[in-house]
C-alpha cells in the first residue's frame, strides 16, 4: 500500500479551493466541493461501516488483515472533510494521527506479538477519534440553525463516543486480559467486535450482561462511559430543540 500516495491525497484535500483556477483542475475542484458539502454524511457512513462491517464477514483473519486497513483509509479520507479550511495545526495533527492509525494495523503481522503493541495501537485510535469528536462538538454548538449537517454531525458524535470507548477499553484489555469476562480472544477482530457490542449496549442502556468488566477500574470506566453517553444524549436533544426553536422564531 503506497502511504506517500495517501499522504499526498490528504494534502491536496486540505488545500483551499481557491487555489484551483486552471481548467485542468476543475474535476478535482468538483470532487473536493462534494467532499466538503457532504463531509458529515460521508463520515457517518465511514463510522457505521467501521463499527458494523463485521456483520457481513465470517473470516476474522481476513477482517484483521484486509478490512481493517481499508476501513481506516475510508475513515481517514472521510474525516479530512471535517478539517478542510481549518487552521494549519489542526490539519497537521489530523494528518499525523491518520497516518499513524493506518500504519499501525499494517504493521500488525510483523510486530503484533510485541508486548503491549495492541495497547499502544488502541491509544492512537483513541486520540484519532477524540480529535474528530471535539471538532464535531464545536460545529454542533456554533450555528443557531438546524439542517442535515447538524443531524449527521450529531449521529457522528454518538458513534465517535462508541469508537473512543471501544479503543480505550481495548487498550486496557490488552494490558490486562482479566479485566473483562466474556470476551472472545480468538483473534484481534473478535476482541474488537465484542467490545463494539459491549460499548453499544452500554451506551444505549440495554446491558445484557453476557460481557462484564471484572477489574474495579474497568467497572468505573464503564460507569463513566454510560454517564457520558446519557449526558451526550440529553445535551444533544437540548441543542437540537434550541436550534429548531430559534430557527422557527426567525422564520416567523
């Protein structure tokens, strides 16, 4: 996989649209405009496929070796739109984190057996998704109107909360495999899928109880995540209602 090609593509996406004036660049400008206009819809699609593509895959080794890097390419490109025409330092940090979370799974066959490698990889993912999540929250709070972008960004924020917690718990689980009960440790993919399942049912307050934290710190982290999820839902509803009311008043 050509990492330099991906890096150059990201650099092109981060350039201002005003830099494209030549007729030969019209097609590229149109592609970039599309990515900007639909950035939250594209990010939402990327997050859904990253979390739930396992529904359609039976071979977990194939999932780890092939789909995981592909997922991260899709997520990385989709997340670029969120940072287009943002400050230079934000684009730089986002690009570094993206390259990092892409290179780490690619190196898994070679260095995957190094102690705590998966914990380090998971921490990189936490930083990557948390950085996007903060930018999504800033976008949701600023405008006084409600539109498709606000709705899509809200859904992205919800899924990003799941992503952050999945990889946070995964980093701790690989450090201490006794911290959870009920997780299938047959492969990296099954661990990830079980944690997606656990975090999803925790955030939605379902909690079947087939997977449970056993270490005291894991119980507290899970409790904190459940509270954060409920807080996000309550605040989100408040923000959406406030924006809708403000928009209705302006129309009147």
